[in-house]
């Protein structure tokens, strides 16, 4: 679909705050629909417009796969066309499919290839998308993935935002659980993530799923503590889906899932917690054997074994700490996050895991 010319006086890049303010004002207009119905619709609309308008401000990372966002775009466009009042349509126009896809593609590319500084600015843009997707029928599957990514982006933002001269210094928070030794020589930013994870409870779904996930990992010969990777991947949402095509509690991509013996079409085994757990454990076992280190295996699970292997070869490295700075910013946050989840939720720090075999 070609981009339509922008009518005079209509804008797209007004920012998150202006768009949500406009959405709230629109909710107060007299309309034949109920006020509550309008409020829900414009929360969706505001978030979609905000994402489309603000993601464009990020730098262009290296190319990666195009996200499959056609259905999401069609729904958003229909909401705008059917429910936006004339006042909103007179001032704002809905971005074309090409613009919408390009903006989401830039976000996915930043995750795949960007540095900590590249992904940090996305925190403010992505945050309003989570309640949007959670409340949109048929698209709540994106919320689990996005919520997990937001966690990493927010920490990247905190780490890369300089303290203003004369401004207050961060106040250390008391640990919610007994402090587990944080060896940042093994996993950079591990202590930062320990502090972050200690301040929040496990997702409610963890109590339901973790006994089954742990059993699957044990059956595959993998330390059961690694099953907490599901919190980092999807917040234990078995239907979680990313724009890049990864799906399920363990966010397996189609080619990886097929290689591990899963069906990806009617039914999609990636949404079966037990089958997905066995497959994820097999993948981690293979990566552990290849790299001889669980932090490196976790990095490869996230960034790809080829990328980790190339980084190790380029640096003559044998540990994650030696290659972390050469890996994408998302991976630099993901590995210490998973290690901190194991330490806080299961009481096992990464140096105490049995060696891969």
C-alpha cells in the first residue's frame, strides 16, 4: 500500500504524550458509543500511533528479518478509520503500512544488532505498547514478549543515562533475598540484575508452570534452574510471539523449532509448554556442549551460536565476559538477567551450576 500524501496541517510525530492526551480528550466527546468503549479503543489507538510516530527517532541498525506485522497494522488502521472522531482525523493521519512496518522493523533490528546505547531510547516508546497489546483481542500474544524485552531495555537505559552534575545519586536498595555473591568477572552486569530481580516477585504463572518445566529440563540432562529462562523470554506466556516469528514460552524461531523436532503448523508445538521446554532444554544442552559454559550457551540462545562463535574467535576468548562487549546490547542484558533469575528464584548462582556435559 503506497503512502498517502500528508494533508496540510495534519501531523504524525507528535510524541507519546500528545497522542495519549488527544486520545483521552477524544474519550470525553459525546458519541453514540459508550464512554468506556471509546476509552478502550483510544488506548489501543494512542499506543499504536505512539509507536509508529516515535520509533522512527532511533538510529538505523544493520538489516534483519522483516517482522510479520500485517494483521496488527490492519487492525490498528480499522480502529482509526472506524472510531477516531473527525477532530482527530483532521489533525492526525495514520501512517502507511510501509511506515508502520519500517518502524517495528527498526525496533527488532535494534534488539538484534544494537548496542546498549541504541536500545536504551526505546523504553519510553515501548512501555505504552504493553497494555495496548494486552487489551487488544487476538494480539495479547505480543505482550509477553514485549514485556520481557522492556525489562532489558529499561535496564539498558538506566545504565547508559548519565547522572546530572549535582543531581541525587541512586540510593542502594536493600536486597529482598539473601545476597548471593555477584561475580561480575564471570557475567558483566550480574550484580545490577540481581538487585533488579530481587525487588519483584516471580510472575504468577511461574507457580503453575515451573514444576513441569523443571522436570523437562532434568529429563533432558540440563540443570533445572535454567528453566527460569522462560521468565526472561516470555514472562511464562505460552502464546507469546515476537515480530520476528519466535513463539512460545521459550521463544523458539520456526527453523530452530523444526530442527528440534517440533511442529510449527497446526498444531504449533511451540505453544505447548511441555514440548517447548523439552526443545529449549535440548537446545541449551547442545549449546552448553559446544561452548563449555552456561553463560556462553545462554548468550548463544539469545544472539545465535554463529555470532557468539565469531566473537570468541575474534577475541581469542573462552568466557562470556571476554566477548560481552562485542555482542548486541540485548544479549548483554539478557545473560545477566537469566543468571540473576536463577540466583534469586532458585538460589543458584551461575558459577554453581553443574558444568555442561
